[in-house]
């Protein structure tokens, strides 16, 4: 299934989206040597390596995506907007983790999480 559910779209390019899937979370763990949840918990430190890795795995659906290409995207859009996109994608992917309910979380979560960048391409947030 190739669903765009819980995707976060780039404001300047509504064709490009970031999506932190289960496979992306596992790829993050492989890249960073820490669990995905450890990375989420440490996002407030705004490590460039961590932001770049999250961006890379969230864009893995783009052919040829690499850490270097993810770094180039950060250079293009800026670090703060990249952090915002990654944070929005984490919230969209794991609303129960962000709300602090990870211990009691079940496999059922909301289908959409409001975000300044979520929704269909070209849609504007209210």
C-alpha cells in the first residue's frame, strides 16, 4: 500500500512531501545508532545530523535520496524550516508519542493530525 496518509508537504514545493513511516523509523535507527524514539526525544537539541537523518529517511520515497541530498535540501530551505518540517512529520506519524501516551499507545491512532503543512498538495492551512 502506497498511501500518503500522514504526509507533511513542503510549503514551497507542494509536490514534495516528508513521511516518517515505520520503514523510515527503522532506517533512522540504522543510520544513527539510536532508537527512533531516542531521536524524537532529542530533537529539541536540533542536532544537524539528527535533522538531516530524519529528513533523509522521510524522503526515502524520492529516488536516489541520500544524506548528502537531504543536507542540500536543508541548505536550500534553511535549518529552522527543516526542523519545523521534521517536527511536523514526527507529530503526524506518531501523535501518541508526541502527546506523551507512548506507553499506553495501541496500534490505532488518528488518521490525520492538523499541521501547518499537512493535507493534500496545494492545500492551505486555516
